[in-house]
């Protein structure tokens, strides 16, 4: 527990990814590319394919996120859950508070918001606000084979050591950053 409950943990989660995203955008601008487009609609196609040329599975151009039904991996996830968690988080931002598991109001600040989006034991209510950040990674990681029909493993976004190699990582984090920016506005 002491490892998870660190001072400003949620705020540092926001800050770290915001800085990674800022650096990525500077690199893009320096190469005459536009800023990364957030993955705002979880049902849209991911335009960019990614072929890691390693042991990880590729993702083809215009791959659409879909429900994950991988019986062998005992992994069952619905896009609708991500959408609901996202809407609940945005509603909490609008109201200025979150509900804990006892339905008590907790004032929303950047630290609480970061703990909810990243979701750990520090989240006041994991059942209500879900695991938006991590599950988003998994949806992208399994987009190429959500039903395990082709017996493919997860893509690079599903592994912390390789996630930042895939352009979809930055689109996902640009979306998450837009939620933080809504809070800061």
C-alpha cells in the first residue's frame, strides 16, 4: 500500500504523460508534421498502422477498436465500458467532485483525477470510474486480433517497455490529456 499511496501520485501521472506528449509534438512539429490527433472517438479507425518488426504483433492501417473476447487469455472487455468511464470522469469534472465507494463527495483536484484515470488502489471508486488509461492500452494492443482468432499476442502498446514505439500510444494519451485539460480549464 505504501508504494501506491504516494504524495501527488495522480498529479505526477498527469505531468509525466503530458511531458512525454509535449516532447512528441515538438518532434512532430520539427519534422513538419501536425500535432498528434487525439483518439477522441473510441469507435473510429486508427489510421496509422504499426509494424514493430519484433516479436510483437502488427496493427494494420485503419484498424478499428472493438470489444475484446479472448477466451484463452480470459480477457473480456467492451468498448462501451471505456466510453462510460470516460463520460463519468467528465461528469465528475463538470460537477467538481467524485464519488467514493460509499457515495461520499470528494473534491476533485488534479491528484484525484490522475488517480482515477490511471486507476489503482488510490482511486476513490474503481467500480464507478473504471480503469480508463490501462484498458485503453489493452484495447489498442489487441485491436489486430480481439477474438484471438489468429492466435496473435498483444501489440507493443500492451507492454510498458515498448508502448511508446507505436503512434497510437500518443493518440491515446492525447485523448487522456484532453480530459486533464478539461479539468484545468
